[in-house]
C-alpha cells in the first residue's frame, strides 16, 4: 500500500474531538516509518526485489516489513518523537507508535505473501489485493480522499486556496501512487517486472525518501493554513 497509509494519519485519537495531539505532517512521517527504513535499506542494496527459484520477482523486505520489525520500528518512531518533542506525553507516544504500526496492517491487505513474521522467517503473509489492481487503487485513493474530507471538515481554512491545496495534493499523490504501483509494484506482484531494468538501488531508495519527505512538507504547508476548529 502507498497513499492509503496516509488515511490513518488524519484519523488520530483526537482529530475532530479536540486539539490534535500531533501535527499532521508528523503523522505523515509516522505512517511511513517502515517505508522510510525500507528506502534507506534499498539505497545500500539490503532490501529491494529478488528473483525466486522459479524466476518470479518478489519484494525482498524482511528487515523493514516483518511483523516483528514493524513493532520495533513503531516503538522507535514513538521514542524519536519523544526526543524531538520532549514536552509530549504518553498519549502522543502511542499515537505515533500506532500510526507507524498501521503500515504493516494495511500492507497485509494488499501484498502478496512477502511479509515475514520476523527477519529470516519462512512464514510469509499477505492477502494479495494488489492482484486486483483497480480495486486496490480505488481502496487506497478512497482511504486518502475520505481522510482529507474529514480533515477539511474539522479544520478551518484561512482562505479558499487551502481548500484547493488539499485536493491538489490528493491528485499529486494519486498520480504518484499510480506511477509507482502500476509500473513497478503491480508488475512485481504479477510476476512481469523486469528485475534487471530497475533503477540503481541508491537512486531507487533515495527517490522513496524524497517522495515521503515531499508529501510531509506539502501537508505541513497546507496545515499552517488550516488550523483545527478545536485548537482554541
């Protein structure tokens, strides 16, 4: 899953019922903590794609996307947040940690069995919704669109441009999702991906990190113009 991960970022435990515990751009980074780690590992050739014994390409992501790793990464994400936000409390820690762990749960729905229980584990999980590409795309776009509609409802734009900005960002993210998932991810899923034609690992991993940073930066700019209705 790609843009669908950002849906839970909006649905934190306070948004809409009181002053948000964390900033939305922080939540954007939290839900992608696993992929941020994955991108760093891809840069150095530790993770990526590989060919199985029968020649089929699969995602090779045991260190960033195993169930055990997801729990560890979630805890680390919460601790990192505490370092940079020392005034935050236990609830903020758990919001960040749960958002980070939500990544694995959503990936479980769309991935083929490539999610190990622990690094090196032979049991691989994944329900394979990406085998139905348009269903998966509509699900992910729907999660993000629904979240943005809710966020638009519980925030107040300083001027109209911040309404347009939300949906401009949605369109950008949807196009990026289509390009990445359809032209690479789904080809891996379908076994048609040309493993030898992928970009260099450094470029591939760096592009992932830059994309996540860009989305977090853009939502932070929009967030400045859309304060919560419950912040006062």
